[in-house]
């Protein structure tokens, strides 16, 4: 009984097996045809670009801090001179 059932299904499995083998062969040939490239080079370029941008930002921040220090020193000198002038005016005249 089991042998006759098996003989009935063999004609149905032959096309299925053929399609399966054909799909596997096609997929393997397609995968080998796809250009394989190394993403490391692209990642290094991206990191290098980010480092350059970071260096530019650091340089601009340094320049801004330097100019802010100069303005602060000038402001402190002006305030000190005015404070001395006020003390001289109040206590000596």
C-alpha cells in the first residue's frame, strides 16, 4: 500500500525537485555575479571626512574663544579704569 502511494507522488515531486535545483543554481550564479566590494574603504573615507569637519569646528571654536578672551580683558580694563576714576572722584575731591 505504501509503495503504491509513493509511486503516485513521484511524478509530482520530479518537477518540484527540478524547479528547486534550478532556483538554487540561479541564485548561486546571481550571488557570484553581484559585485562584492569592501565597505572598509568607504567607512574610512566617512571617518576621515568627519575628522576634517571636527578639526574645522575645533579651530573655529578656538578662534572664537580667543576673540572672547580679548574682548573680556578689554572690558575688564575699562571697568577697572572707571572704578578707579569713581574712587578718586569720591574720596579725593
